[in-house]
């Protein structure tokens, strides 16, 4: 029986041949670690290459403003917990992932911030005016989900980011669901922070992600430790990206991410997006014709993020999942 994979909102499948080939090359070569003989020639060059490729893909001017993490969860925690938000207000939305909500709720519980959630509309979209009206003189940070992993809604960051920055407030974009799928131009938008994962639209593996940190912004590191170089220092090196990358890097994950980015460069993001949207529209139109099918979100948009959520009226979602 042929397997039909329907969980691309969680992680992309199948991975491009580029990714398997990159992993084979890496895993069949002698291992290297930072600061040891051979790392500069093999691992270091590969890490630098991927960092530059990702920065170019995001149109970030300086590759050193992009630090590698274990995934979007670590990226978001580093961004939120690394900022000095004490005594201020944070504005976010009900569209956010738990990797945003939980660190913010923890800060709120500790009495360090006040927290405002702007509700999504009934069709899963965000009201720009409602969001902007929640931003006042006490606001230190706004966290925006670029694209939902549940419904096919996309936040209008092109309008919101400049408007928020004009108010003198920092902006964190969660691009976990959009990176590699939707256009994201850091050089034009100039957000303060952008968190992403490598295993979704960038076609990499679980366990690798990245955080873009604006050059004028300094975060407190989430962790400190070995960096392979500058080992004589008793404190974490200040220069980027070492300041945020303590520990042995996930070299297989970085190799796979670099290969995924190269695949997108060769195929073209727009072409890949058009294919996703064609599949989305076909499946949506078929489901619309079936009696009792409920489509969630604005179900709808042919310019969204190609995430389709549905259920059968009167059926438990777990039962539908099992049958499928």
C-alpha cells in the first residue's frame, strides 16, 4: 500500500536527494570537532558556508548575525529570555506556538512582564489595527507568528513590522512555518529578531534551527560553555556568533540544512510554493465537495501557507486521523 504523507505542517517529507547526499558525505568522513585538527578544513568551512547561504537566503547583511540553535524552540527562548524585558509589556497573538507562549507566561508568572494577547479573528487571521492599538509606551517587545502551523493564515509582517518599529518597539518574528515557503526579506523589513527551524520549509533535519539577531541588539546567552576556540577565556566570547553557540555544533544538521537551502536555490522558492499551493487547492476543492467536512481557518486562501486543517462533522479528530 502506498503511503500518503499528510503532516508537512509538522516536518517536511520527503527530503530532497541533496540532503541525503550531504549526510552520506558527512557521516562517511572522519569526524571532526571545533578547535581540533581538521575542523577548519572540513567542519568549519561547512558551518561558515551554511551560515552565509542562510544569511543570503534571508537577505541578512552580516552572516555573523545568524546563530545556529537546536531548533525554533531554542531560538525563541534565546530571543525572549535573552532580552531584558523586566518591567515592560509584551504583545503577542493567540496564533502563537507554545515555544512563544510558555516562556512569556513564565516571565509573567515571575512578575517580570505584563502580557497582552491579541485574539485572532474567527477565520484565523490577525487584525492589524487591533495589534497596533495594543502597542503602547510600556511595550518592550511584539512577537508575531509569520504563518500558522494550524490554519492557512499569514500575518501581514510587511505592514506590521515597520509600523511597530516606528513606535520604538522591538519585533520578534517566528518564521518556523514560513521560512523557505513565503518571502522573508530581513534587509528590507529590518526586524530585530527572526527565529526559524531547519526541518520544515528549509528541508533540513530536526534538531537544527537559527536565530537572526539585529546588529544593534545584544542578548544574554541561553547557555555558556565550550566554543572550541578562545578557550583561554573564563567568560563566553563576546563576538558573534560564538557568544550564542556554546557546545558542539550539530554538524550533520548544519550539513543537511545547507543542502536543503541549496535545493531551494536550484528549484526556486516561488516554483516550490506554486506546487504546494496547487496541491493545497486541489485537496481543498475535493474536501469542499464531501458532505460533513469542516474546513478550519480561512480555508480558503490560495495565497496562504498551504496548511489545510479539516474534520468530519460529528467525528472525533483522533478517529479521523486513525482512519486516514
